[in-house]
C-alpha cells in the first residue's frame, strides 16, 4: 500500500488516485532565464524517480512540467544579453533539456509553456473577476485574498506573511497588501498580450493554475515542487483554482527540501550556486543521483564534494562485486534456497521502502545488503545461475530509481584490486567445494597456502567463509 506525506493535511496518507490506475501529476518547472543549479537538479530528479516508481507499480502517469517563459527575470536577462525575452526563454529551455537528459530524466508527458496558454489565463482571470474574487486597477488585475476563506491552509501562514520580495507587488492601489497580481499592464518594450483590461502579461502564479486546468482538469492527484514554492506560489495556486472551480485543486501536495551549501540554501539570489552542468562534468549523473537518493526527499541535504565521491565509490564497489560473483565459476549449489529467498525478500523490501513515502534511502540500502549477502552465499557455494538471477532483478529495481547496477567498464575498474579480490573469492569457492566433498587435504592446502601469502580465511557460523589481509609487522 503506497502511503505519501500530504503537506496539505500534514499527514502520511494512503494514496489512491481519482481515476483507478491513472495518476495526474504536475511538477512546477523552471523559470528559464539561466542555467539550473544543482538544487533544481535534486528536485527535478526526485520527482522523475517518483514518476518512475508509480509506473513500476502499474499506474499510467500523466506527468506535466511547465516552463515559465515570461517573467521579470527573463525580461531583465534579455536586457543584459541584448536579445529578446523570447530568445532568452528558448535558449535556457534548450539548456534545461540538455541538463535533464544529462541527469537521465525521462521526458514528461507534456511541457506546457506559459506563453502558449495566455488565452487560458485570461479566461481564468475573467472568471475570478466575475465572481468578485479579483479586481482590475489601471490595467492590472489583483486577487482578493480576503475573499478566499481557505487561504493559508497549505503553508499555515497568514496573509500578512506575504513577502514583498517573493514576486508579490507592493502597490498602494491594491485593496489589501496581501492581494497578488493576476495580470500586469504592459510596460514599454516588454512582451504583451491582449486582454479585457488592456495589453499586458500574466502574473507568475496564474500560469500554473491555468495550465493545470487546461491540460489536466479541475482536480489532480499530485502537485509537486521545491519547498520554496509552498508559499506564496502554491498557496496562490490553490486560491486561484479553487476560487474559480469550487473543487479541490490538488489531493496530494508534496515538496522536496532545500539543498544547502555550507549550511546556507543554494540559490541564484544568494550567489552560491553550482550548476547542474558543472556538476555533471565534475562527477557524472550516477554519482549525483546516488548522492541525492541516499537522503529522503523531505530532508534538507548539504552539498559536499566529499560526500558525492563517497557515494559514488560505494556504488561502484557494489557494481564490481555483483559483476564478479555472477561471472565466477559454477558451484555445488550450497545455499541455493537462501539465494531464492533473498530475491523474494529484496523485491518485497524494495517495494515496502518505496511505498513508504518514496523512501529511497531505505530502498537503496536493500541493494547493498543484498549484494553483501550474495557475496557470502557465493563464497559458501551457491549456484552462479541463481545468483545471476538475483543480480538481474537487482538491476531491474535499480533502474526504477534511475540507477545503474551493470558491470562497470574496464576504465572504471582498478585492475590490480579487482583481480586480487576475484582470485581470492575463487579460491574460497574452491575450498568450499572441497569441504563439501570431504576433500580435506585440498581444503587445508588452500587455507594454509593463503595464510602463507598473508591472507586469513575466517569460517562463519552460517557456513560461509570470508577473508582478510593479515597485517604485516615490520622489523
């Protein structure tokens, strides 16, 4: 049973979509005025994982992610670069796809652009005006926050908590300071569209409400994004959508936590950003993905190059181990029942973890635990064929979260260490076969010869054998 944390109710709830077998999922996309930072990358990558898991569980997912391609930031960037706002938006939209492809994200079902839905925004705003929930002033249109009784139910914040710097206009013409812009009158040199209130452009918040309604209907199953969007953006979306339709807008609101840099939120405004593009070049997609997924999406994560390298090293070691044990010599089949049970347990544990609010750290831990258990069983004498079946299943489940458990390329392997480890495991396997056939002379010879070379064999209570290097004492 899939249970998700719903930020609207502040509880973990059983997830059942409105329409059986189908999920409508909307993720707030980027404002395309610059390269994405790695905090954006974490958010978009995680909701890609959530979508993958929903599909793994058999749901047909309608996954929509928008582009805000008209905004003050885009207009300002256009002035800086000496090109049109449309050119800026196109330039960084293409850059977005390059970066997300680099991270290994699957393409959304739809990528609506704000400028393609202005007519829907105008119609939505007009509907709010007709209901008395919005009012025009000198070509601008504002939402009457005080008229919407549910305002603040997502964030838990009061209307006076609106911040002037969070895309909320400070304008004495407004009836109340908390009212926010739905439509902005045209300014000289800026892109503008026709409307009943004169030429202008949409406010930021109305974009998502209109695009969701046009593509997905009045109510959707999941609306996701970064936690920084909870207020005021998502709060305003609720007011706009539910104010017009008088229907629940979103059943499950979900948010990824901040990615911090030296205990400070990573953001373009702070100026401490590391771009997805730079980090892909420095570490690669798999290193970033395993680093992200080892922390739950709802927990803040501190960026650390050392942590990324450690996560990558652990994952590469697991890939090497799996490649080695599935390709080793065939054994007598000792421990085969345990291998079969291990595969069934892996699938159940993986699904249980992901069913618990997309708990990727717990799901990934299953890969490491299973790999370690397979290594011990292989040394004990388990069948290579059965072990390979489990490894194949592990790779299928890893792909659900976008991780690669295939055998590493030669370039990724430290040949000396890999060869030594492989030979030692092979000798342990040969000794296990010798013991099983009561060839005690051969079993003792393997143990004694390895000890003479500085390798100690340790027989475990469960019948498996591990090895360790005997520390050398220098004279």
